[in-house]
C-alpha cells in the first residue's frame, strides 16, 4: 500500500464528522455562556478561554475533552486567583452534570457535562512568556501560537496523533513520557505535514534541536541556555517552545518513546500500513512456555492497590520494582527485567530472575588483619581464612527466592514507594505462577513483546 | 599444659643428637677438604664457605641439607665467576655420589653425598653489603651476622622453625611465601627467645617495622627508603636486613602466612600444646557431603602435569585457576574459591561455583540510539527494546557449566599459564565429582580446612 492510500483510509476514521463538530461547537458555546454569566453573577473578573485540542480543532473523532481556562487579570494576587478561581469553577460546575475538585499546582474543578469531561482551570490571562506565573498559563500561549501557525494542517496533526497512539508513544503523563498533543502539533508545523514528519524522522534524530519559532535568532542567549541545560540533562530531543524560549517542549519525552517513533517511522515508510494507526491487539502466548524457553524465573508480588491516581501510583510502583531488583541483585540474583501495574483492586510487581534457589553457604568478608575487629572475627567464626590482608568466613544464607524476598521485606531492606510500602510488605509472593487475570501481562513482560520495538 | 612443659617435650624431637652432630661435622669437614683440594688442583681461586642452617647450627634433627658456597675474590669478572664456578662445582661433585646442574640467577651444581643434598653455589667473597653483586652473595653476610648475634639461642630458632612448620607457614619459596630460615633466626634474635616471639606476636603485628641491627640510626636515609618502598608495596611486615639496609627480609611473606602466625601464636599462648609443633593430620571428610551442605558446585579440570619444578609450575597453575575464575565470573557464574596442584603425572584446577546451570536466554545490550549501528541492531534481532538511550535484545547462551567451560577454552577466552595452556585445553572437565586420589584435596578445599586459620 502507498502512503497516500493509507492516509485516505485512516482519515475518515479519525476526522470528526459534521454531527460531532456541531455537538462540540454547541457544547463550547454553552459552556462559554455559563462561564460568563457565572463570573458576572459572582462579580469575579475572569474570562473563559478554551485551550487544548478542541480549541485548536486538532482533536480526534470521539475524543473531545474540554479544557476551559478561567483567565484572571495579571494584577490578581496569586492567593486571590487560587481562591476566586476555585469558587468560580465550582459555581460553573454546579450548573453542569457533576464535578469534583482535583489538585495540581493549584486546585481546579473536574466536571462532566453531556458525557464530556470538562476541566475548569484558573490561570493568568498572559499575553507573553514574560507574564507566565503558574504552570498552566503557558497553555493559553500555546493555543494562540498553534492557531496562528497551523494553516489548515489540522488533519495532519490528527494523523500524527493517531500514529503516535497506534505505536504507543502518545501522552506526556509522567508514567508514559511520550509525545504531548502540543509537541505533535509543533512537529507538523515544523516539518510541513504528517508525511514530512515521518520522512524526516532520521533528520529529527540527528538534528536533536528543533526551533520552530526561530528563538535562536530572536533570543539567542536565553534559548541557548535552554539548549545547554537540556543537553546536559541528556534528553533525546529539544524543541524550543514557540511560546517560551526557556522551555523544551519535549523535556519529558523518554528515549524509549522517541526511539520507538524513530524505528516505527522507518518501518512505516518502507511498508505503509493502516496497522500502524490501528494496531491489531498483540497476540498473547503462554507465559509458562516463555519461562521454559528462556530458562528464567518469574517472581510476582500481588497486593492491594491503594486508591491513588496513576500519576502518583505508577511512579511508586516503578520505584518499588526497582528497589526490589536492587535488593535482589545485592543478594546475587540476576534481574533481567521488571514490570508493574494493576487491574481492579490488585496491584502487581513482576521481576524476571536467573534462578529461584541459590547456594546455602556463601563467603562472608571480614575485617583486615590489622584492625581491632580481626581477633573478634577469628574468635566468632568456625572456619576462618585469609585472602591477602582480609579475613573471610562462611555464612549461611537463605536459599529460596521467596524466603529471601520475605526476609528482605521484613527487615526493611527494600526501597519502596511511600503509599504502596505497607501493601507490598503484606504481598502474596508467587514464583513461576500468576493468577489468570495476570497471564497476559506475564506473557507480554517475559517475551518482551510489551516493549518490543518491532512488535 | 604450660609453655615450658611443651618446650621440654618438643626439644628432644627437634634437637640433633650427638651422633647426628658428629655425622654432620664429619660431612662438612670432608666436603671442605674436597673443595679446597679441587680448587687447588684446578688452579681456581675460590674458598669454600658453608652457609645455611648447618653452618649456623640451627638445623632441625634429620634435616641437614648442605649449602656450600664457592667464594671468589671481588675482582673476579662476573663471566669468569659464572664459568669457573660451574667448573669447580662440577669437579667437586665428581667426587661425591651424584649431581645435576640447576639454574637460578647463575647455574650451580646440586649434588648428593652420603644421602645428603649438597648445593655447590658460586658467589663473591663479600665483606659488606656494599660488595654484594649477585643474589646469593648476601647469604655469606647473613651467616656471619647470625653467628655473631645468636648467642647460644640455637634451640630457640629450632623451636620457632618447628612451630612455623607445624602451623604451615615455613618456607620462602614463591608458592609458599612463608617465613624463611633467616627470618626465623632474626625474629629470635630480635625478640629474645622462642617464647618471646610468641608472646610479642601482637607487638610484631602492630610495630610492622623491625630493625634488629639498628639501621634506622646508622643508615637512616637508606633504611627509611626501604621502609617506604615496602610500605608502599603493602607487605605485612618489614624486617630490615642486618646484612643490608636496602632489603626487607620479610619481603616475600604473604598476609595469609603472617596472619596464620599471628592467630596461632595467640591460640598457643592461651593453650600451649605439642600439636602446634607436630599437628595431627587434618581429618578428611566427604567432599560430596560438603557440596550438599553448602549447596555449591565443584568444577575440576584434570590434565597432564608438564615436567616443571614447583617454582615454575605452581604459579602457572595459580594463574590458570584465576583466569578460569575471571572468565566464568564474566559469564555470570559466581566463584567462591579455587585450588590447584598435582599428584604424580596429573595436575588439577578446582573451582567452587554457585551453580552448574543457568538461564538459556540472557539480555544482550546493543548500541545507543544515536549511533550508526542502532538501525542494524534493530534489523538483525527479533525482539528489540530500549532502556534509556540503549537498545537491548535477547541472546541465547549455553546453559551448562561444562559446555560453557569447553566453549571458553576453545575460543581462547581464558588466561592460562604458558606451559600448562595446551594441557588445560585438552583437560577432562568434571562436575561435582573427582577421582579417588583427589577426594581428600576436594574435601580440604570445599570445607576450607586447607586454609582454615583455626584448623
């Protein structure tokens, strides 16, 4: 199939139809009216501003969350913005279907209206990056810049977004670290079109620094500082924010996600296929057959999932998996890989290891001969020998992996995420076996299909 | 038992009796006469000088090898000393029972006479350390100094020698690295008596530098240089040679042997016993029971012993055992210890390992994303994933220890001693089993009784 033919097949599935457009327009009009009325009624000086993909008309069909920002004048004190912003958000949300208060840098209101998620976020009504005071303020500038520069390439953004989703690299959440919506838009604007982004993947890898708004000429000092800082941090890509020369839009993009884009773009160019946009579900296989094929072992910890949002839970699970891996490496098990996640109320950490049993006795290094402790070590141990100036003796150790893990957890020898610590310490420990609901995860992990760039 | 009682019991067994003394005296007189006559007959200007324990009357009963040095005037050219020395040695040996030529820094003659080994070694007739030109010259000075300073404490030297032999730390050969006869004599002279050496073991450890002849006052610059150089080298003990301030008599003493003396002296003081001088044979046990107890595995390589003297063979076996250990550690086996040796025509290397089987598939790190090789690695491997900026893939590996070792040897991936390389490459490889003649060695190794300081 040719690239153009693939695009022709994909576009109708991702471009919102007339009916959906009309619904979205109506929704936005209603929300704007409600917001203006409510602000007037409460005497709060804030203007509604739509940001995000709806405002830029780059949303994918069926995917139309609303970001409605409540923009306060620049001279509003931060405390007042916080207080009045929440008050206004709540008052607006009262007229919608339901809502809750969520917390980021500042509290904001997360509501639902006509089946659509509506975030009501207070911010400053900034005109330039020099005005930016809170983390969300920049969104207003992003919106303006994209509207000014997109030039009708909205469908190219949709294609690239869908491509990113299809290959699993879309989303800037901390547990994804992929391409954000804004970064997707910038890539299209920078390269020219969806096809250009794909074709220029090699160039994008080699260039490393993209400067869509020409900051390096207009603000050389400030933007070079950004380039230097980000290079130092070792990121795979630097895209100087057209709305703020101090910022790298790709700061949170991981090497893994960038690498996947790089290889997949190459594969797609060689053999364009709709499957890149809408991948068939990964075929599963038998995790126990994988264990036999590889001759490795699977350690699984199952425990109660604490009620936390993904942004907080997943990094803690990752930290715990890494902590467990480090502790076991110290105990001379080799760790080949790890995974973590949850399903329903159960969270899990999985490690792939070289063995489940080890020697019963190991060598314990003691003090050096000249030290005060030498005689004590000699006295306390049954068999003592020297290698060079150091004393050694035998030490009995636990031989079974499950015993070793229980013991490490009991003695607090594992670095664990704060909110999952208690759960993990009471976890069920499984060896080379998982319950049915985890079988697919276990297979995708052990086979590495989960991360297989070629999968 | 009290220390004095132990000495009373040990002395009669190690002090040569009247008959043995008479025999030794006669032997020395005869040898001296033969040497003088032969030198005269050949017109070679060299004087016979007895050195070593016979000359100093510090030999143990039944242990009376003769060191007969042939001392040439200082103005003899080195080449002439070499040539005439060997000629004279051979001519003397012709009148003894049998002989062969041996090689050290210079060739010398090793003869036998009346059942006694007689070394005929050419040297310079030095009067002071400033005259020393060849490695053996110093022996003459050692002899003189000990004769001048021993003051009748010959039996104390005998006791200490026997103590050192009993606990297994006597001998300065490169594969022993224990206490030499001369070092034993110096310790007695320095400390006062056998009992004093034992009692002052803690002091000797802490002092670290012993200066029996007061060189640090008489030749401060030269002897301080010796102390600095040896400290830098990290030796356990520095004994400035009374016969040469540039030399540390204990330069070749290993930490292991010094440590053993230290702990054994402490034990002996606490509980004096004849067993320290004449230890009962170490009880053997079952090596296979040891393997079960420890949960470890024994790898043995058996091969033909090349015809080499211990001085050359044993260091090569050690190097080979270490090379094998390093190569296996790289393959992710843990090595807990190693041993080597020979019996008859068969040499062996033994390693104790954590396991004999490992996973079949391991993780192969690939290039980084930005490198030229990245695309190639992606193309060539079936499953490829990234961790940070690096690519990874699976790699099949040999799972059985014996296969791994054969493979390593075949691919020349093991650093081996020069003269044993070919033998080891054709070695029999045994796992958790040794032939009967090696059972005792295997037990002493696995149980660490071989090196057990408390054994």
